[in-house]
């Protein structure tokens, strides 16, 4: 009788021990699966915008107003990265907004290659915090002027597409060869960007927009400097397209609100620009994420 009792006691202790081990493991597994599912199924695909030198987090206000006039409207979050790496915020991302606009600017917004390298590192700080907070796994980027250089440096030095994939990049008036108009005179920055271009994500689609007030460029950036982007992106990313706009508002500082460029952004960068139709006089193609060369027609 005693042996029988001991047998049942030993069985009970074994069951309790196994349960004590299994419960934490199961809970841990369920939590990690749930977390992975949140990221994998994330419908948010923000459009992140970086302004050029001397510009603040308000640089794209007119552009975003114009884009939202063609849509049901998307929310706007603005971030400024301080020189010590801390972030300040204004605005917010609305609940259930799958395509918010996020502007990332810098306290030190000065020009020069050394500062651009610092800004790329500061952007990486902001990007990591954004991805952690909002759990998105895809995003698109728009950079005006040096903002395009910051995106390019970020992709080559800091970015990994294992967790978050950049699907499209549009650079506007970006001086890939700084102020140099002779393509044979490559600046140190351009040479550096070419040297590590193999770090660029091979699945990326890139649009490089150049403005021409005259035959030479947009009044600030020589058109040859914008065209030098081909030495960085061609044969490294999935698709690289250069587009030139001219006419009214083709000056460098006016490019982000240039009507032709707003329409290009609406067509190639915004997934749902015309959910309820464009009212007369608002302009815009209303097509949303146009088909890039080789695309299947599905939104990336």
C-alpha cells in the first residue's frame, strides 16, 4: 500500500515538474509568435521624408498639404534629431493610418559632406526608434537635396532589410557630385558612395528627379550632379529611373512643391492617393504607386 502511494506521489511530482517547465516555455513561444505576427502582418507602410540643408521639420508642409488634397488625408509626424541623438516630436500618427507621412529633420542641418555623414547616423537613430515603436516592415523614402544623400548613406552604411524593407526611394534635386558640373571630376563623396554601392538593397526602386530652370540645372545643383546618381544606383538596385522637370517652380528650393513633382510622388510613391476621387481643380494623376519597370502591378 505504501509503495502504491509512493508511486502515485512520484507521478504527481513528475507531472507538476513538467508543467512548471512547459508553461513558461509555452507562454514565451506564444508571445514571440504574436510579436512576429504583428510585424509580419503590419499594414503600415509610412513615407519618410528627409529635407535638405538648412531646412527644418516644416520643409514639406506645402507638399503634404498638396498630397492630402488628392486623398482622404494622411497623418503627419515630425521628428527633429538633436546633436546628442535625442528626438523631439510634433504631430502624431492617426489610428489605422496605413500610410502616414513622417518627416525627419536635424538640429544640425548644415551643409557639407562631414555634416551629411553625421546626419545619416542621426537618421539611423530615428529610424530604429520608429520601426520599434510602430512595427512596420516596409517603408518608402523621399529626400530633397541633401536629404537624398542622407538616405543613400543610410542605405549603404546602416540599413539592413532583414527586418524592415525599403521598397522605393525618390530623390529630388540631390547633388550626388555636390556642386561639380563636370562628371569627370568626381568628388570624394561621390567616389565613396560608388565604392560601397554594393551595400544598396538589390530589390529597391529608385527615382531621381532633376529640376531645370535653365539648361544647366535648378539654379543651385548642376544637372550633371543629379545625373551622377546613375553611377551609384545603376546595376545595383532593381530599377533606377531619372526624370527631369522644367518650367515654373523648377528652381531648387521650389522643387518639393512643384506641381509636376507632386504628381510624380502621387503616382509613384503614394499607395492610395485617390481613395474617394479627386475633386475638380485639384490635379494629380490619382493612380497611386505607378508600375515601375518590371513591376507586377501590385503595390510593393
